[in-house]
C-alpha cells in the first residue's frame, strides 16, 4: 500500500481514457472516483508537501497567477533510459519554467525526489515490457495524436491506494484569491 503523496500537475483530459485503462491494468487501486481527477497529466512538481499550509498554497497561487496560459502539442512518443514510455510536449519551456518557479519556492521538494537532475516534462504512458514497446504504444495512440493542449490550469492531486483525488486547482494568470475551478482548494482533504 502506498502512504500517498501530493503532486502539482497539468491535467491532460484528452488522454485520460487511455491512461485510466493502463492504470486499471497495473493497479486499479489508483483509479479515482473523483470527477475532477484527471489521471493523464504532466507533473510539474512531485512529490510535493503532504500537508501544505495556507502559506504554501498561497505561494502556489501566486506562481500560477504570474504565469500566462500557453499552448503546446503532445505528439512524440519516446522512451527514457529506464524504459518509461512517454509523450513529450513541444514546446516544453513553459512547463520547465513552472517547475523552476515551484522548485525555487519549495527547495525541500526537488522533482522526483532529486533522482533526475534535469527532469523532462512528459506524460507517462507505459513502461517497456514483453509486448509493450514505444512502437506498440505509438500504434495504440495513432488515432489520438497529436494532442493540441491549451494549458490554463494546474491541479494539486493526491495519489494513494483507493484515495486519488484533487485537493485544489489554480487557473494560470488568474488573480490570487480566485479559485481555479469550482471548489478551489479542498481544505477537507489537506
């Protein structure tokens, strides 16, 4: 069982059905019943704080308010040296800028616990295994790619067995204090 962790992500609803199916294949305990939760995402910072304070949430809100919405395209299926099959975004600089701002504000939370010195913005699709290759995944997604993505929201997600949910959301470029989606920050889940 996972003790759980929080992650700041850009949701990618266009690929959620595919990622939900892959999640169900590997571990259905990570399927969320929260209608706001999007399994397909690009991680900006994770793991993040397990119990962020109001000041921490306000800091994230300020970073998101200072960041303009942007457009990108997910088209290239690639594989990391560790066998993780993923989609790359072009351009990826706006994701890198958001991650850099978050890391500057929360240096105690290096991306991926510091395992990768220069994390590449990506959407995880699968992992290489018998019968699962970059080519087979690309073939599965050929009818969905490329995915034009308008990035205007960042979600705070909680990932744990039988407890994946959205804890908060911010609109990029929105004045501080205005919640990103109905419900804003879910203090009950913090």
